[in-house]
């Protein structure tokens, strides 16, 4: 197993449980890949970026259970919004059956007019009736989400203050660059099909602590997890992998190989002739990357009460009150630690860290009055310029299956063909699918992939077949 992010870890643990002796090789000194945490030079533990999961992420939930991390995820049933006029909205489930469960809180949502809401409701009905797959969002090549919304009569305010707010965070891409199929699927799975789909799961510990059980899961079955064990080269003999070379020169062999590295790393590990000749490897260069910027702010006093908040009409999209998510809301020294997230942050990429901190600090002053009096003790910016692959129209044709053209090589990673966007759920799905492919190749087929949440309530009677 090459790569110790969620794709590699989920595959490794599932295969170890199925009786395989797994050797996992991770280049960095810690596990978790993009969804991890590390210590800053002053010793402060920070997440690479705040990560959240949703109720509809059934495979990630299964993985957390397998490795004993499920109780480190706290579930929240409300989404809080604040617009530039200071109006607050809450989205939460009512006792009504899906797809109406969120309708009462949506009806009260103060940042949209009735005209906006009627347009949104019409588009939602269309999604429900099609079972999450409206024909005009499933075209090949796909249309953008923005085009789909305009075709379905959405007002500019509905696009800006509703669709964009949800989808830019969920898919890390602007609506004008997002395949409508991915955009529609988010609303179907998270907000319409099942009442639990939208619940938000947030780790109550730094991300790196979620993977404590993975090493034990692999080692219990005689396997091993090696850190600082970067792979330099994959040797190909005919139509098979003959072995691999580590960066320190060690040569290793195995019966089966899984790569779970980012999509732009894999071709460089393969012999150039194969990376260029095989369409499933050569096509990877067409997957474009999208950025996410995380801004970490430490104040000398509490400035925010909510555990998290979504901001409308601002550069900052989400504010997470890390002190509250990890504890009581106040640090031991009396201060408070906030983490801000900006997805699809193309505009911030060329800007300096000082400029980004100043911009976010100004926005926090406008949002939380207590910031005016507070001292910003420390701040840091983490720019991930290649955070996720962009779910552009047509990107699916560049996402290869887990079974590769080389007989004993299997591919995992959020960018492989999972049907999901680049998320932790997508990564775990890819890991389970790669493990299923190995089990089948070894003559012991097993189902690892967990099903989606069931379609509930009135939705069962609304879907036109
Ligand atoms: C800033 C940011 C915020 C995000 N927020 C969310 C969120 O809120 N919710 C969500 O669901 N998803 C989120 N994501 C996406 C999520 O993090 C990824 O989809 C997921 O973690 C990808 O897992 P992976 O295993 O496919 O890849 P990775 O996590 O990239 O793992 C690949 C691993 O391979 C290792 N590696 C690379 N080269 C080698 C080599 N030569 N030899 C050995 N090892 C190697 C790397 O060190 C790494 O550990 C976010 C991503 C980012 C960057």
C-alpha cells in the first residue's frame, strides 16, 4: 500500500481484516494525508484544514467505526448562517417527513425573499422527482451547475446566498466550473433523500488523532505501517508490477500493490512509457486542481459563541470555533482559537499571507463585535493550492477505475472513479473498492462498500421511475 491518507488507510485496514498481511508505506512522518494535523514550529497542533463530514457519508462512518474513531466525531443537527446585514438563519430538521423535513426552517430563512425560495423549491422538486438524477444534469459532456440553475429559473440571490454557499464548500469549486451532476447529487444525498443526510460531523480532536487505531488494525494481522517511507519508483515487468524502490534505495516486492497517492504523483512513480501510453494514467494530467485556504486565528479572549458559523456575502465562508469544538470554548490561557475556511479560493492564492490575515481579521471584526477589543495573539495561513481535483463537467472520463491495466496494481485515491467528489467519503470509497478488487483477484470476493442512506418518507412516493 503506497500512501497513508484516507484511501490507503481504509484499504489497508479492510484488507488486514480480510486476512491479508499489509505493508503500508507513507512518505511523511504521520498518517492521514490531506485530512491530518501536525505541530507548528511553536508546538501548537493544527489541522491541515478543518474537515467536516455529513450524515450521508456512510463509508467514512464505517471506517471511523472500524478504527475506533467514531466516538471522536461529534454530530450537530443545526447549520447556522449569518449574512452581511447581520440576519441569522438556522437550518434544522422538523418532524415532517423527507423531503419536507428542512422546509419549515428554510421558509423562515431571513436572507432570501419568497421569490428566491419559490425558485429553490421548484428546483428541489425537480431533483426529488428524478431521484437525484435529472436528465439535464446527467448529459455527457455535462453542463455546469450555474447553467443548470439558470435553466431552472433561479434568481441571482438564490444562486449567491443558497446554492453557491452550500456547493462551493461541499465541492471546492465555483458553480461556473462544477458539473451539474455533482452539484445536484449533493442536494439529493444531503438535504432531500434522508432526514439524517445533512447532519454535520466534526472531529472533537485534532485530525491526526482519528488514525490512532489504523496501525493496530494492520499490525494485529502481521502487517506493518512504515512512516518516512516514500516510494521512488514502481518497476513494471510485462503487464505486472515486479517490485518497488523506496527513496532510501530499499527494494520491496508483494503479491498485490495498491497506490493511494495523489493523482499528480502516480505518473511520476511509473515508467514514463507506461504513464504516457496507458489512457488511465495518461488521462490524469487532465484532472485540474482547486485550492482551499485555511486561516487560523488565536485571540486573547472568547469572541464567538457558536461552535461554527457559515458566512454569506463575505470572502470567509466558514468559521469554526476550535476552542469550543475541542472543549468549552475557552483555551487554558483564557483565549480562543478560530479556524476559517475559504474553498475554491482562487482569488487568495496570489495574495500574501499578511494580506489574507488582515482581510479575515477585518471580516471577523464585522461579524463578532468582541473582536474589536480582542488582541490577535497569533495567526497562520495554510494555502492548499491543490486541495482537491476540480469536479469540472466531463471530469469523470479522466477518473480511472480501481483495477488498473497492470494485473497486480490497484488504484485508490479520492480522484479514482467513485462517483463522489474529492472528499473523505470519496477517498474511503476508493479504498474499499480497491480492496474489493484485490479480494476478487485473490479468489475471495467480498463486499466492503456501504450503501447510501435509504430513501425515506414521501421521497419514496415522489420519484418518477
Ligand atoms: C484544505 C482541505 C480541506 C478539505 N476539507 C474537507 C472536508 O471538510 N470534508 C471532506 O470530506 N473532505 C475535505 N477535503 C478533501 C479530503 O481531505 C481528501 O479528499 C481526502 O483526504 C483525500 O484522501 P486520499 O487518501 O485520497 O489522498 P491524500 O490524503 O492526499 O493521501 C495521499 C498520501 O500519499 C502519500 N504519498 C505521496 N507520495 C508518496 C510516495 N511517493 N510514497 C509514499 N507515500 C506517498 C502522501 O503523503 C499522503 O499521505 C479537504 C481537503 C483539503 C486539502
